[in-house]
C-alpha cells in the first residue's frame, strides 16, 4: 500500500497477510500433494507478518486514517462485495457447480479493490486488482477442463498475490518508518 497514513498502511499489510494465510489455507481443500507444504508455508508467513503489523496497528490506532469521513464508502464496498459473493455462490450451488466457489470468490475479492483504490486514495490497489484478475482469467480454460475444485489454483493465486503485495508494502513501510513502537 502506498499511503501517507501509517495506520492504514500497517493495517493493510496485516489484513492482506492474514487474508493471504486464509487463502493458502483454502488452497488445502484439493491441492496437488507436492504443493501442500508450500501452501502451508504461505499461511505461516502470512500469519507471522500479520502479527508483526497488527502490533503496529494496535500501537498507532489513534493516528490519522484515509477513512476519516469515508467510513460509509468503505462499508458500501464491503456490503456490495458480500452481496455479489453470496448471490454468485447461490447461483453456483443451484447449478451444482460448487467447485467454482474458489474462483468466483477470488474474482469478487479482486474486483472489490477497484473502489477501494478511491476510498483509500491508493492507486496501487489497481495494480493488485489487475494482477489478480488477469491470473484468474488466464487459469479459466484449464479450470474448465478439470473436474477438481477451482480452489486448487485460484486460492493459492489470490493468497500468493496478497502475500507478495503485503511483503512489498512492508518493505515500503520499513523504508519510510522502520518498525515503530
């Protein structure tokens, strides 16, 4: 995340690292056995990074945020994302296509960063969105040919991009702020 707000950047790092860990966990649903340790390592790294930056968020909670005056916009984005995910999963379930949950939810999560780029005034979210969506679309033909859960490839893609984004943002953060107490 590229922002002047210490708390927002630390929160984004902690949150996306934690979400990366969760997506790597979901990738364990139906992985290729040789990749299971790699997905587990991604989860562990995400959790550790989330703890480190969660402490920074906690210690700097009273500092300014880009959300000041925009909490309503953030809430609308999250509600829209939940509705889109839920509606899409309902359609998939009715069509007996639940194996597509991982891909669908990954696409919805990726797309929700488009309005968040405006909410946080951080255009690096557009890069994250583009990378995630291009990857999901590129894997679509192979997923259509398969009969396995789409979480096999969609979830580690989303988890990996979240973790790489969080690590890159942590590097930017460390350069600007060190590790503040």
